[in-house]
């Protein structure tokens, strides 16, 4: 039985890799993809997804453009390390006229309709700021109890942040939206920096992948190499690309990759230095028995990075060989 996924994403860098490896897997199906935009609009980002679908997918996938700014804050500039390979891919698609202009107007409508039409069957995978999902919940709060599960690539429990000392980028970019999402859904798994920073693709592994010289192979290699070089440039001590978003996808169908701890998770929205922090408090059975109103979130704390990298490599090579 294929895992049915509704994918909400900001479609930069490893988000695109996530779509690519998804096309190299036989046990998942994307039912829809919705985009969040910033300086590059959500429509332009959705067009990238549409081009990937045209090239790789044997089945149709609905795509919709979503919000271009957080709920209440000014938009913050996102990572542009992967601009060069993404622009080369975009140029190729424009020359080939691959885009079919099937992008739907309104991520909220797409999110709510797919969930309502497939109650209890959809895994909601979120790898960007959670603005689109928060807006969908404001429009149709009942969808919170209609999804099978929610996988959020975002946050950090005990590892330092990657956009501030305590915050992870996706949550930091719209903490008010994250607060709504974490407060509504009863079945969230948080795949944060505590695990994603342990699953790394370095130069040696990239070379060993020996990706095909197809347009998808070039895009994937360009994204990975750009991310590796960006981490080297920052001097963070991570001379590799962390598989943030691809790991979240892999957990959808291979849950045994991670170990989790039940936590109460609160999102900081007011702190001068702590905005966007995911404040995680482990909840013991004793604590929960004394207060059943605690909303539990499964927070990933450990990951089998060896198996995760093997799954990633196989899926990526399968997808790149399709062309």
C-alpha cells in the first residue's frame, strides 16, 4: 500500500531533492504539492515542482501556489545557495516548454479539499514555513482530525538552531503559523535538527553516487554540491549537506529510521532572542496521566543515518535514471 502524501514546502534546495527522490520510490504517492514563497514567488516555486512532475512522474499531481509572506511578520530572505542549478533547470524547462501551466490558484483550497476527500488516508508532509497549513486550519479547523499524520521538518529540541542560537529556520520564518499548527493537530512528528544534522552527504558520497548526466541528475548534483560548498563557506564545521527535508520524507514510509520522545512543544513568538524556538518538554506517562490535556508531539531524537543514506542514494539514482 502506497503512502499518500500532501506535500507543503518552500521548494528550494533539498525540497526539490525531496520531490526527486519521491519519484524514485515505489511506496509513496504525492497527492498534491503546495508552495510557500518569499523573494521568489510561490507561483514560480510551484512551477519548478510542475516541471519536475512533467519530467518524472508517471501519474498526475495537483500543484498549487500558496502564501508569499508569513501570517503577521515581514518575509525574511531564504537561502539562495542553490540558485545557480535551479536557474539552469528552469532555463532548460523554458526551452523545452515542459511546464503545462496546471498550477492551481490557492494552496488553502487544495490542502483542505485533498484532506476532506481522503479522510484518514493523507500524510501531511511539511518542510517549509507552516503558513499555508495555518491558513488552511483557520479556514477549515476540522481538517486537524482528518489527516493520518503530520510530519514536520522543523524545530530543534536540544541542538542549537541554524538561524538563531535556539531556532530552526522553518519555524523561525513564521512562528505564529507554527504555533497554530502544533496547537491543532493531534498526531505530529517533529523531525528537527536533532536528527537531520546527523544525516550528511559529503563530497566523497556525492562522487560515489555517480549520478547520471540527465537534466535531473545535473539538478540533483548541483543542489547537493551547492549546499556542501555553502556549509564550507560558513565555517560551521559541517562540510556536507544535511538531508533535512529528504529525511522527513523517508520517515513517512520507514518510521524505524528514527526514535522519538513524547514531548509537549510550545512555539516562542515573543522572545527578543528566542523567537521561533521550539520549547520541548519530555512528557512521562505519569505526567500525562495527571494531565490528559497535554498535546503530545513525537520529537525525533535519534536516527539511523547509515540506513537513511542508503535509502536516499537508491531513490535518488532511480529517479535520475528515469530520463
